[in-house]
C-alpha cells in the first residue's frame, strides 16, 4: 500500500439541519477518528471536519462555532437559509476541494458508521478515487422503507441510471473526482446518480447502519418521495416516452370501442351506457392529469435550470481561515 504522500489532507464534510441534539457526539466521534488517522500518518495534520449548517433553526451553528474555537480540526460553513441537503454537500465540497486531497461526506446523525472512514482512506491509498460506503443490511429500516428503497433502485436500474444500491451520501472522493463532480452545473441535484458518472476507479466499503443517535429524521415520507421523483426525472426521459406510448394505446382502445359501438348498433343492440361513459371520462381524465403532471415535472426542472440562480448563499465560513497562508 502507498502510505502518506506529503500534503494528503482529508476533509470530512458534514451537512447539518437542526442537529443540536446529536452534534456533541458527532464532533467527539469524528475528531477521534481524525486524530487516530493523523497519529497513524494516514492523513496530514491539516485535515479538517467541515460542518455545513443548512439553515438550522436550533443551536446547531452556535455549537459549531464553539467547537471550532476549542478544536482546531473543527470548522463550519453557514448558509443564509435552508437550501437542502444536496446543496449543503455540494457547498462543503466546493469550499474544501482547494485544500483537500480527499473528501469524505457523511450525515451528522451517526447512522453511518464512522469506523468505516479509516477503511475508506486505506482504499484511497490503494488507488481508488471513489469509495462508496454501502450498507450490508437494512435491519434498521421499517418494512415499508426497506421495500420501497429496493423498488426505487430497481426502477432506477430499469431506467438506465447507474447507482450503487444501499449507498447514500456516505463516500470518499479524491481531489480529481471531486473537481469532476463539481463541473456538473445542474441545479436539480441527485448526487447518488451523479457520482457514478464521474468515472475513475471506484470500490465499496461495507458497514452496518445504526439507529439514529439522537434527534429526528430529516427525511420524512414526503421528502423521500420528492427525492425519488427528482432522481428519476433528473436522469431519465423514459417517463416522457411512457406517456407517449400510453397515449398511443388509448387511441387504439378508443378506435376499438368506436368500431365495437358501430357493430353493436348494426346488430340492433342498444344499451344505455351512462355508467361506462362516466367511468371512461374519469379514467381518461385521471390519465391526462397524471401525464400533464409528469410533463410539468420536466418543464419545472427546465425552468429552474434556465434561471441560473445560485445553488446556495454562504453567510459565514471558518474553513479557509483555519489554514495558514503558507499552507494554502
């Protein structure tokens, strides 16, 4: 294994939204992991932990500020408002890439096992630019969440979207992999699908996902559905083609029913068709609304992209100031 090359800095990017309950434990565990890596000469002493405060309404940012004064490795970045989990990850990587040789992203809730971080670093030195943290089981999920997650990965695979099953946003990226990812300029972010598009040698590190240490989940069912829909519509036009195929099928069904009606009339069979007529109206109307909504999803994404608004606004950040001028 190729051990430390001079300047191999690691930055651990941690998006935070109302995480005051878990943050003290997160800081303790991550700093311990980072200290151990520094002592083992696996990463440079200038390595950092970057907490990205995504518009939290609790004391998350004040805690990050306090820890940054106590622990040199702890730094922070504060959004002016809530811009979303994916933008928080992207902002952290954008700030850190200039000063880092490798970046690890991990959520603050400690469900992802921090002990997988040294394994990821080892894989980096083995020559891999992308190291995915992959769950070896879904025992902590409810039956509903487990089955819907498996269905989502299956659908994405059928749509031709390359993803790593059972991996979330817990991963290591080398400097060049991060720079390639940041070259993707779309506003509708779905990093789980974007990272595999970067290419470069990749591997997996398996770990057991834990229960949330404290606080509540920031991904309720409504957000999960929106996230899944964003993933599908950001990476595939198959739903649009399905709508066209559905329209063709309905046209042929309508022609068939018209012919059937003429035949029945010629045979003198006249049946009052109020029920079937109303059913047809409701069914076709529902299909039209669904199709219009699906097209609207794509139009809405185009609307977002063409406005070219900033993905996020940074109010404060202490990361770059933590490096001396001669080390930057």
